[in-house]
């Protein structure tokens, strides 16, 4: 898999988790909203991949594939998180992850 290869959302999610883990992040797939049995999960808008870096700082990565765009709840969640000093971003490729998160462009 190359850094600029088009991936499905599921493939990109797995690749993001693998890439961040290889760079020392502790991350996991996050489910938001409600389940079939009306069990409450993370708040609506919470990023697809969440965790923390080696210094303990929160990192949130919203995965978007193809023409998919962030929903209003996701935009609002990320804006609040950024105001609180959290590191969050939207990615469409592994190259995005490498530049925005691993490369240090992602700022609180």
C-alpha cells in the first residue's frame, strides 16, 4: 500500500491506526452515536480514531474517504476540542496522517 493510494474508509482507518502505532501513539477505533440496542457510545461527532501521543496529549483523527465530507457535528466537535488544546484533524490518506499528525503540522 502506497502513501497516496485511494483506500476505503475501513482500510484507511486500519492504516491510520497502524501508522500512528508505529510512531509511538496509543490509538483505537472509536464509535460514536448509538448502537442498535440504543446503547450510548461516544458523543456524536467524536473522531473515528482517538488516543494520545507519547507526551499524553489527546489526538483525534476523523477519517474521510472519497467525496465524504465532515458532518456538522464532527466540525463542531473538532472546533471545541481544538479550543481546549486537543490535536484533531481530518485525513483522506496515509500521506495526510504522516504530514498532519506524525510530521508535526497538527497543532493544538
